[in-house]
């Protein structure tokens, strides 16, 4: 029965890795909420939250405590189960993407070589795509189940926005795929590491730009935060939510931001690769640590970029959003794909 | 059409140029603007720790004065209440009886004197109207309260400490 023999150590190792990654993601998302407020404040010449703890560092916990202590309200007209399912789904989908991201190279612990990636599946790209599309169900179900017309409108907007921008995102990914020839994220990072190799952003600047814009749209971040447009839809799809269910929605937005930053860093900026640092010259554990720190630095940079854009650019109008998506992004992505294909053909 | 003032600016109705229609360049310019604000000095005053000084003519919470011998100056003439545009002041007069000469300066005094701080607009007209130098506006403001009743200040809240018997309290209230 070799077919069913399970490597127990491997299972334990993966479970620990999953727990670490999930807690790290939650922790980072927690502090991203804090960073968001700080960045907003600093860009607007304010000090920002500075009362809870030194430099206001305990602020996210105070926020969380406040959300938990709030009254839990389920509207009487709402579909109870879907109403509860919505935020959970949003959160799960947000967290599921981190399974395929290579957080670093291998480490050696207790005589075992552990890959710092939960699952290096050979359809990593497609997996991310699938999970990201699932995320919109959280918005849809939440908006639908609330039995509120504003929420429903916001959910519809969210869905159409996600569909429009997923197309362009997919096309920009196809160009990248033609270049790398693999769907495996670990492999893509390896192609970008080491001397003589360059980050994909050098070969695919337009593709990266399209991917970036689409990532903004997928994360519902300003300038594309139409599902939560306060001035026309009150609060958007989470209008009827209170307490921790609202917290889950808000939180999943930050996790999404963190994950898409990690995905962008992996696909276009070499993942855990630090330029001019050759991991072969160092012990694997040291190299892996440097790799993790590098990836985190890239992610933090991207998150700052997300926030920087949020506090600079006002929200798009809905028709502008659709125009940009269908009339600019998709044709651009198609051109990018064609040019990439022609160049690859000519080099062969 | 003739312009009404010299500050008229014509609305720019030119169609957006190619560079503008790309968004990116202008977004980049905007981002540079916001980025430059990181290095700007913050005008914030960290309130409970740092307080802005009041101007010497600040009109704040009222006090009822006493003379050098610690006697209440107010004679309940009602001129302040008449002068008050917000009708914030009410009082009840009483006659001074034998043996109260060290308490009240005049033969008639205010047995009850109330100012509703929610009505008051801190205009200082009561201060100007008073013939006895009895009411003054100080340099503090009314603190927050949980109910309306707390904003009606009576004599115990308004009277300054007695300069003879409560000299230390008076010095404290004056802030030195
Ligand atoms: S300050 Fe003005 S409004 Fe206030 S009590 Fe005096 S007269 Fe009335
Ligand atoms: S405070 Fe002055 S004006 Fe008002 S009643 Fe007393 S003496 Fe008259």
C-alpha cells in the first residue's frame, strides 16, 4: 500500500507552515490597518493615531476590541445563513491565496529540508485566479443576503468590476506565462533569481502596469473602490453588517492587499530574490532568512504604494471604470500579449 | 458679459490632451504632491499635553468677584441680565440683614445667581454692564458635561475664593 503511505513528518511540517503563514498574514493585515491610518495621516500633515500604546502601536488591538464588543445585528429580512457565510467566505478566499506563494527558499531544520511554500502546485497561476474570483462571492453573497438595495447595488458593482478587470489581469498573466513557460510560482521565482537573470518586470513593464491596475480593482482599493462608495451607496455591500462580521470584511480587504502585494512581488519582482546576493555562497538557512526579509520588504513597499495611491487619487466614476477596463486595459493587455508572442517567436 | 470682480477665472473647457487621457502622468504628479507632504511640518497641537495660550482678551467662563475684604460685590441690580443678549442670566435678590456686613458689600445681594452656559455666547456684555465690577469673564472655558443641568452655573461655581480666608485657593485659581 505504498500509494496511501503518508509522510507524517511532511504533514506536520506543512500544518505548522500553514499556521505560521495564516497568523503572519493576519498579523500583517492587523498592522496594515494601522499603517493605513498612519500613512493617510502623514500624507495629510496629521500625526495619526498616537494614543494607544507607544506611537499608537496598540491601536489595531483597540480597534479589534471595539469591533468585538459591538452588538451583533442580523437584519430580520436578511437570509441568515448567507448573511453569516458572506464575511467568512471573503476571509477564507483572501487567506487561501497564500498557499501557493513561495515565501522563501528552503530551510534546513532537524535534518529535514523544508520548502517555505505550502504547495508548489504546477497550476499556481490558475489557482490564484480561481481563488481571487471566489473572493467576489463574499461581496456578492453579503450584498445579496443583507436585503438592502444599497448593498445589492454595491454587490452588483463589485461583481461586474471584478469580471471586467479579471480579464485584463488574465491577459497580462498570459504574456508572462508565455515568457516563463510555467504556471508554477516556485519555478517562476527561480527563473528570476541568480546571476544573469532579471526580474520579469524588466521584460514585462506594460504587463506589470496592467496587473497592478487590475490588482487595485480586485482589492476594491481606491481609485476603484466602487463597491464601497460611501457617497452614493452609504457603506456599500457591508452596510448591514456589524461587529466582527464587519470586521471580517474590512480585514479581508487588507489581507487581499497583502496577498496581491506578495503575488506581484513574486511574479514581477523576483519574489525572495535579493539582487547581488548569491544564496549559493551562504548556508541555506541564512539565505532563506535573507529571502524572507527581502520578500517582506518588497511586500511592504507595495502596500505603501497601495496606500499612497489611495490617498492621492479620487474614486473613478462607474462608467469611467468600465471604459478604462474594457476600452483601455483589455486592448492594452492584448497588444502586450501579441508583442510578447512576436518577440518570443523571433528569438527562436 | 462683464465680469463683476477682477478675480474671475474662466473655466477651462479644453478637451483633455493625450497625456492627460493616459491618466498615468497626472496620477504620478499627484503622487509626488502627496509624497512631498511626508516631509512637511505637522501643525497639530497635541492637546491635553500642549495647550494653546489664550489671548489676554479671551472671554471665557464667568467669575463673580469679591472685594479686598472678601465681600461679594454683586448687588443683584439685574443690569447684567438686562444686557445679556442670550438671556443666560437669572438671579434672585435678598436684603442683607444685621451681621452679614462681612459677607455682602451692598445692602442688597444676590441670593441666587445662575448663568446658563449653554445659552451664553460669551459676548462679555454682562461684564461691561456691571456697575459694581462684580462679574468678569475669565480665561478658561466651560468643561464638557453629561447633562444639561451641569451647564447651569450657580453662585458656588462662579464666586472666586475669598482673598482673606482662602488666599491659597485664590492663588491657585489665578494660576500662580
Ligand atoms: S457673556 Fe454675554 S451671553 Fe454670556 S452671560 Fe454675559 S452677557 Fe450673557
Ligand atoms: S453682576 Fe453686576 S450687573 Fe449683574 S446683578 Fe450683580 S451687580 Fe448687577
